[in-house]
């Protein structure tokens, strides 16, 4: 099997100006499948956030992979995707509402990173087969304790809330330390996923 037959890797967040485009830019140079991004509430053509752009400034290939502008998630994007990675569980649910049959190939970034770390034996054969195997292993995933997100002292917005270890929060809307932490989390997850998918592609080619 040639790896291009498996479709695309699609990364999804809310506005497609920070998390999903940053993750797509980091993944694209690491994997042989096309990597795209979209946002469930995106404005087509929206510019990449300045912090993500700054982090990619020295990597022209990654910047190109981030795309020229944001794009709103559409049914056809999901139909052609062999793997869908979302920033949070909320976007994972939105993907499934849009295309129910995509449920088994849709994961949050951190969820998929944990799965490939805990179940490396599932990375066999082609991309659809590996994704299906990891989907079946979801009930066995050991999820770290929820991280606690403290009350926003600036806005006073609500009490402390638990942020799932499977989610990357929208640090872009908060700025500062939370924005940097969100991008750090995306870098860690993308590196782990990229390494795993690159190894899968080598294994798939070697099995021909």
C-alpha cells in the first residue's frame, strides 16, 4: 500500500487560527500523508495567530503547512480524512455530529498521543488499520488526572474548573502564560504523534 491512499490527517479546533493550524504545521513535515486543518467556527481566510507564527518563523516548510488562511470545517473535509485530531473533546463531538461515521477515526490530539504511547503494538499495517486498532483500545486508555484550571483573576470568570487531560485549552483567547502552555502541549503531542505515524509509514512500506 502506498501511504497516500489512506487519505489525509485533519486537525480541528474552534477558529483555525492557532491550535489546529499549529499542530498541522508541526505534523506535516513528520508524516507522509497530507495534513490539513479546519475550525468548527472558523472564518475562512483568518490569519494565523502571532505567537504560533513566531514559533514557526524559522521553519518555512511548517509555515507553509499551516496554510494561507483559516477555513471552516465542512463535511467533505471529514469524508476524505483517514485520521481526525481535535484540540478538545467539544470539537471531537462536533465532528461526530457532522459525520457520525467519522467517530471511530476521530480523537483529541492528547488522546491519540497517549494511545500511541501506551499501545505501540497497534501501529501495524496501514493508517486505517492502525486507527481502527487504536479506536478499539480507547476503553483501556490510562488517562492522567484532570488538570485544574484556576479562576481567571482578570475577568473573574467563574469558579475553578477541571480541564481534562485529553484537551488542549484555547489559550489563544487568554494570552500570556496559558497561550504558551497550550502551544507547548500541542508541540509535545504533535511530536509524539508524528514520530508514531512516521514509523507506521516505514512499517507499511516495508511490508510490501
